């Protein structure tokens, strides 16, 4: 019962936020006089535009030091009022215009839509678990929590990547203002579901409902591991895809408003992740090729800069490197050094891999005559080719290709569609119905199993939450102890994946001025001297991840053990006895 009430309340908050975003986006598109989109794309694109506008407002509030609950509540309320206004206008428009006759769904369409519904249902409970994923605990949520606590966009140098652009994380900061760290999961998941909606809409528009469902299912399959985390990759993908849709509308309709919308959406993604910089040449060439009115270019540049310029200008002014720390070899290092830079890219190369096999048929899309004849499909192929080329020449890290997944999924399905149609055409109707029934039964069982497992991770009470976090988050019990028994300025080694639950600030990181490699190989006396000279009062370490540090025979001469939780140990930085 507690879990059901908790789930309903969290989703009610998400619906309110998304409804407000839809309202703001719809009003903005109407004010811009942007030509109407096809029905399957109108709502998700408007919601994405509104989400980008909300991020711009949150960024302005945070820069001004006004990131406070009452301002965020006012923003949501304003969005809901805009949604009400837009719904009222739509109602009157619908009364004035005759309703189009409903197109009956074919048998295949109904089966495809049922499969898509089961795929979505299998992920509905996943975002409701408390934060446990590595990167969200290491820096996404800790940065957002610091902004929520201070009410401003401050740089937090003790956390990883303090100079990154963090547009999408501002949504998490807004949620954390109200003490809600499950809503960030839902916001990231909502980006994934909106992307699925856009993929379905594009597929249904150009390829048919069955293909749209298949491409959306491919997207959900490839990203299902992201729905229980407060990462940003699905958010970036959403804005990149919506920007590409707006660009295609601008190209086909010769419409200046859609160029402005495309710039705003791409700028929101650019202010969330450095990798989006690689898309700027492609979008700039598209603008110059298709939009010959020079008066449009400053408007697009302004809409691109509005959500993104702050991060790069701040970095350039404060550190001299607009792309800090990635631009260190060119602009000079601030917090990192050359060793940190090399270690970061070595780690990406170690984790390089091929794209998922479901995306490989997209390579055949230039061989499909129907796709070659479609200007929109050609544009999708060019954009995917550009993103693949940049990815191959840079990281080859699978998650960094996620922005291309939606279009690659559509192209993969489109490439397989001619063969699939020929095969299905040969099936007798009873065999087709029987196969569809078995498919739905199998998917239903899989979805039910996933929902049950995800339901076990919903922590609706403080006791259930603490119990789950003690089991799944390394060092959580230690941070509970430190919160209850403060130890002063604290250095940690090997617990970066649980920093969200630590009393901030806690120093110690893989990269930057308090890097592990500068301390973990020191002898006890030298380690004590270094930590004491930097003003640290205590030292917490995961001895399983950093073996050999506390096992040195002289370690207890320089550090006093205060608390132990399994392999995690807490020490005071002071000599117990004269060496």
C-alpha cells in the first residue's frame, strides 16, 4: 500500500511538470507562429520545447542566486496556467473544425501498439527506486544538491567535473529543493519516454505504425538500463532528436520559426554535454545550405546561445578553457593535469565497444530506394553518418553514441521493412494470429516479471530506503555514521560512488587537486603529513579498493581508527603514539 501511494504521488508530480512544460512549449510555438507539426509529433515536440524553456529559467534563477522552492513552484504553476489556456484554445478550435474520421487500426497495428505498451509498462516502476547508480551518486546529484542548498550555480571543486555544462542537471536541483531525489529519476526517464514518442511519431509518419512501434521498442531496449538513474544522456538525446525534427521542418517548410526552435533545442543539449559540440558543424552547414536569408542566422545563433553560452563563457573567463577540463592540452589545465587528462581518455578507450547489433541494419539504409527518394530520410542518414564518424574518431564509448540511437533505430527498421513485409505476406492468417498471440504472451510475462522486480526496489518509507541503500550502496552505512558523528574536514579514498550520501564537502577524487594517486602510495608518515598540511581532520577509505594503505605496519602510529563498516574504515588524522 505504501509503495502504491508513493508511486502515484511521484507520477502525479511528474505529470504536473510535463503538463506545465507542454503548456509553455505550446504557447511559445503559437507565439512564434511555427507551422503545425504532424499529429504524432506535436505534443512531444511542444513538451520538449517547454522543457528547454524551463531549463533556461532555472539557469537564470541559479545564476542570480534565486534558485528557491517558491520560484520553482511559481514556474510550474505558470506552466500549468499556460497548459490550461492552450487546452481551452484547442477545445474551441476542435469545436469549430469538423473532426477527421478515425482510421481503424489494422490487426498488425494493434499487435505492434500492444507490444510497445508492454515495453513501456516494463519500465514504469524502474525510476521509483532511490539513487544507487555510480555517476549519479558521484557527481550528478551531488552538484545538484549543492546548487539546491546554496540557491546558486556555484562551482564545487571537490566533486568530479566541476566545470562541465549542467543544463539538464538543473532539473534535478529543482527537484532536490523539495527533498525529492526520486523525481530526478523520473525526469530522466521522461526524456526517454518522450524520445520513444518522437521515434514512434517519426516512424508512423514515414514508415507506418508497425515500423514506428518497432523503432520505439528498439530505443527502449537499448536504453532500459538508463531509466533508474539521474544521468543526462537520454535528456541530451531528446533535445538532439527534437532539434533535428525542427531542422527538418525548417527545411521542408522554409520556416524561420523552426530554425529558431532548432537552435534553442540544440543549445539546451549543448549546455548539457560537451559531446554535442561535434554536432555544431553539421547544423551550421544545414542552416547555411537551406536558409539563404541572412537575417535568420543571428536569430538562430541567439537561440542557440541562450541556454548554452553561460557555461562556456564562465569557463573561459574563470579558467581560460571554455571546454574545461577537456581543452586542457590546448588552453592549459586548471584543476586537472596532463596525467588526469590521459587517464580519462585511457578509461574511455578501455571501455570502447561496438554499437548494439540492433542498429547495424542502418548501414544498409542507403541501399533502400524508398529511403534514398525521401529528403527526410537522406537528412537522417547524413546526420547519423556524421555522428558515427565523430564517435569512431573520438571515444568509441557506446553510451556516447546514444544521441544517434533514435535515428539509427528508425533507419534499421526501415532497412529491414521490405524483407519483413515479404516474409509476413507469405504467412497464412491463422499462423500470423497465433504467432502474435505467443509474442504478446511472452512479452506480457517478461513485463510482469520486470514490474515485480522493480517493485521490490521501491522504498516508500525511511526504513525501507535505509535498508535498501545499506545493501546496494558501498559506504552508505559509513556516511550514516559520519552524519551522526561529524569528524571535521574529511578526505575519502575509494568511495566516490556514494558521495551523494556523504556530508558535503568531502574531498578526494580520481582526478583533480585531491587525486587518489597523490596519496594512496605514500608511506603512513608522508600520508599523515600531506593530509594534515591540507587541513584534513579525518580519513575514510575503502580498503578493498585501495589495498595496502592501512595494512602498512606503521599506519596505526599516525592514524587513529574511529569506525569500521566492513571494508570501509574511518580514521582520525593524528598520531596515536610517538613513532
